[in-house]
C-alpha cells in the first residue's frame, strides 16, 4: 500500500502527482509505503560425539605383570640353556598377552 501526501499541509495526493500541492501551492511530498511480507527460515546442525578410553582386562594384566616379574628369577634358578629357553618362552607369552590386557575403546554418536 502506498500513500502520497503533501509535506506541508498533509493533503492526500495521487500516486503519480508532480508539481506543487493544489491546496497550499508548496512543493514536497511524503510517501508512505507499507510492505507486508513473511519469511521462514530453517536451520540444521549436525556433529559427532567421540569418546575414547582404555578398558583394562584385569586377569590378563595381572598375568602379564606376574610373567614380567617372575621371568628373571626363573632364569636365575634354572641356570643354563634351559633358563634362557624358559625366559624366551615366557617373554613370548607376555608379548602375546600384553595387547589383551588393555584395549582402546572408541565410541561415536552422531547427532
């Protein structure tokens, strides 16, 4: 909606009026425009929650610690080549069980 008035006396004028006001003879217009409109907006945000932690297997961890502590004493008591073989075998078992003692857990949750 558009409304045109004289800026001096306030008389309503035609939208395409030009020149002086027919009522007061002055020049100058006030143009009032009303705009009705609407808008809608949407937004979306996404992400990922990531949790990392280590889970310990207590039994396997205790076995690995026991093997590590006991192996040198076994080599000492079982002196000679047999002690070396036993120490190497226990070291291999400990190497195999080590990763089972502690496991890294990664959890992902999307939102």
